[in-house]
C-alpha cells in the first residue's frame, strides 16, 4: 500500500511539473505585439538605450496608425473628406493627388525617425539594485534622487498653463496614489484626470493657479484672490493621457496656438510605468497607449526638439 501511494505521489508531481511547463510556454511572446507588451514590463528599471528603443517603437507604430486612420486618429474625418473630393474629381487630377501622397509616404518612411535617447534622464552613475528598487517604489524618492531639475524652482514656480513636472499615468486611481506619494513635498498638485474635476475646472485651474496658500492639494479652481498677491502656479501635475490630450487641445485655435495645457516651460515629463493587475502599463494598454503617443506627438516631441537639454523625459 505504501509503495502504491509513493508511486501515485510521484506521478502527481510529474504531472503538475508538466502543467507548469505548459503554462510557462503560453507566457512566451509569440508575435511582435506580445513582445512589445512584455518589453514594457519593468522598462523603467532598464537602461536609457532600452527605454529609448521601446518608446521609439511604440511612437513609430502609433504614428502609422494615426496616418492610416486606425484607432480613432484625429485626422480620420479630414482624410475621408479628401478621399471624397478625389473621387468627385476623378480622372488625371485624382491620379496626381494619389501620386503626390505616395511620394509623401515615401519621404516619411525614409525620414530619420525621432530618437528619444538624448532626451531621457540618465542617472549620473550606476546605482545598487536595492537603491534602484526603492527609487521606483516611491515617486517622491524618485524625483529627489536626480530627475528633478531644481527643488527651489519647483517651490517658486510662476508659469501658468505649464507645470514644471508633469506625470502621466495609467488611470485616475493610480493618479490619486501618486498624488499621495508627492504629499511630502508639501506643494499643491494639479489633478488632471477624470472622476475628480470636470474639464472646465481643470482649464481654470491651469490658467489661474492655486487660490491661496491654505488651498493646497490641487483642488483649487480659478485665479487668486484680490489684492496685490498673485496666484501661485502649479509646479506639479498628475494626469491620464486622455484628459491631458483634451487639455492640450482645449482652446488651442481660439487662444492663438496655445491650449489650456502647454509644455513650453515644463522641465520634466514622467511616464509612470506602473503595471495594473493584468500587467498593462500606460505605454502598452490599448487606449492609453494611443492617447499617450498622440499627446507625445502634439505636446512633447516639439518641445524636446526646441528646448533640448531644458526639458527631459523620465520613466518611473
């Protein structure tokens, strides 16, 4: 009886090991999409070269999707109108337009792609594993360890519409969590995500700054009170890609090219690479990834090129 029991236990162990091996095989990425998703896990702990390659791949892919009108790109309706006009013209005119578009596509494909590497924050020296893990466990510790350009400027920030440090994250819940991590800085944080303030309130918040010294925490609405005292501007902001994109575009045409959110004075943009329960990050989740890259294209890349060295990207 004991021999049979031992044999049965051995067989059960062998069977469970086979199941584990099978499960591990399923996790192995089998296509480019899965490879990108897996590459995004823990990317904040990787080197700058790996981060730049990862961001560049997602950015290039998103640009192609926007150009083709896939995934709700902003130019889809305009492209459709152009196609209708071409169909109405017909004949040689339509062919000429098609040839011009093909030439433009070829020029875009041969153009040098944007490189994130020179614009990513690089630690001055290699850090021990424990220190690295701690830095990426708390946003306050991460900023103070090097990416924050100046604590003095952060406290005396005076640029409306343009926070000094902008953190982009996955969800409203994660935004609240990060806001709490920043509480030790004792500075108000602009909360630029849904389920907290409506868009109009956030527009006024970015325009007017903090109401008064006692109104910390980022809940304030419009401009400062009466008197000669000028409202203090928000130096810290946390938001989700969708809401940040809306604020970037809000009133841009009416206000002479500037939206409610502008990055012309921003010095640090942080992509929070926190993984949700299913392993998705702001860079890899379908909806947030597309909106993040649209926001990067419209608001971040231009500033990186224009103010090289004065604005940095960091992955937390």
